[in-house]
């Protein structure tokens, strides 16, 4: 059951000292990390629900973020269950990639460490910080009563990253041998591989847009959809020139673990 308590507001409209301390960034981070060590306190059922709806109806996921803001006075997740499940998905899919590419145990372990700490965490921190800066600097409405929480920016990245991970690191595995080995230089081979990339990155852009569009104090969030034009152009260009992004990814994975 979701909590229904709300922070106490003083007569002048500000939070009480107790609630203000509880809602500082440090307090939220400490609470989040503390729950990371207590699996029984995590709501994995709700996290699975979010993962399913990120594919079918991502708007419903962000409606829950609105509810959390109303009840807990924060936009970012306070339950690390989604992050834990995403990490499991990342590990399983990366091991699957290692098996499909005929990597040994040590090579697969190196690939796993690279994907977790560089592709997911490193790139995630970079993108989240960039989006946090851009939205607060250029997309904020004149009223400065609110700002975009860095934790929320990171949650938006995780939401957008999950469908991309499933499409490129799981569903694509069933076509790797055909796309890369058998027909890598044929039209159908790079058409199938590049279409996976088109759908995966398209999901990332759209879910990122929904995440910031859900914040009522941001303006002109439609600009976050502009990369779709570049994505479409790059897709058409890759098909015309015979580029195979999946083949390039497999080559990159193999060479960076050697």
C-alpha cells in the first residue's frame, strides 16, 4: 500500500524544520542507500509493473511520480527495487551476449564490468547530469519555486535505458548470428540490425521526453523530441550505405575485453 502521509506545512507556507531536514538531498540519498541493503523493504512487484508499462504505456509510470511528489514531496524514486531489477537484467543479458559471441569466462566478466560501470553507471551519470543542468538552466518556467532533482533526472535515464537494454541486449541476441555472421553485408542483415537500434533509441528519446514533460514547471520540453529527426536521418543513411550497427557493437565488445 502506498503511503498517504504528507509533509507538515507551517503557516508561512514553508516546511517545518523536521520535514525540511528530512527532505534534503543528503537525507533522501541516505534513505535510498539504506533501503538498498534491506530487500524486504523493496517493492519488487511494483518495480516489475513499472518495467512492463515502460513498454506498453510509459505515461502511467510517470503518473506515479506525480503521486510520489504529492505524498512524499519528492519526484525521484525512494525505493531502489527498480535499480536492483535493472542490474539483474543487465547482468543476465550481458552474460547472454558473452555466450553468443563465444567469449570465455574472463572475457565475459570483463564485458560485464564494462557494461555495468561504463555503459550503465558512467554514461548514466553523464547523461543525467547533462539533462539536469539543461532543464534547470534553459527549460524552467519563470517561477523558480521548484527545480529538477538530480535523482529524478537519473530515474528518467533508468526508465529510458531499460527498454533499450531489453531490445539491444536481449531480443537482438536471437538474431545476432543472422545479422552479424550469416548476412552482415546483405541488405536484410543490416536492415534487421539497424531497425533494432532505431526502435531502441526511439524508445529512449520518447521516454526521456515523457519524463521531463511530466514536470509542470518545465516549458518547451518538445525540444527533447528533436533528436528523432537526426535518428531517422541516420537510419536512412545507414541503410543506404550498408552500415551494420549491430556488427559494430559486437566488434567493439570483442575488442575491448581482449
